[in-house]
């Protein structure tokens, strides 16, 4: 799902080839990462050419990329339990990366965000106990400040 700018030999990634060949309905893809809830079932979805509305409420807002090296976009801020946070309050760039489990940003803002999410500091890193996921506060990314 990467970009030619960071690919070996600048080769077009599989999804971009699929779009160019007309193999997908729309140049859109979606990920659903399973929470491993009480059912104990593992899994998730990668949807090529669309999204799966059974995994979200409301509508999606498409935003242009601010950089075509990563899935980087301009973000207006973060709300937790419908309250604005100091994180990215004046707008910032964000990268959607399903291949990592970390949140990176200015340390003072990330510290506040992790505290609000209930993460604990362990050996220099914030760690979130996934068994608490169902009790995690509702958080949203805003596309405009």
C-alpha cells in the first residue's frame, strides 16, 4: 500500500497497478483491524476498491494527501469523548500506517494524549493494555482545525 517514492526501484505498488488496470471499483481502500473481543475470533479486513460500512458509523470524509511518500494528510486535531485535546490543536500532518503500533509526535502532546487514553509509562514507552479497549474513551481525528 506504499508509494513508488519509497518502493524498491520506484516500482508502482500492487494497489496502484490495480487502479491503473481498472480492477477495482474506486481508487479507495479500507482497513478494519479487529479488536479481538469476547468472541475470541481473530481477524480483520482489507477492502480494495471501497470500504465496509458495517465497520463504521456515519460517513467518511476523504481528505487529500499532503505528501505522496506515506499516507500523510493534514489533520485539524484530536477529540476525546467529544472534547478537544491539546494535540495538533493548530493543525498538523499525520500519517495513517497500519504497519505500526506507535503514536509519534511532539513529546508533550503525546504524553497528554496517552494520559487521556489511559496508557501507562513502562520502560520509557507508553503502553496501552488492550484488555481495556472496550473502556477506552471515544476518540476522533478532525480534518480541519
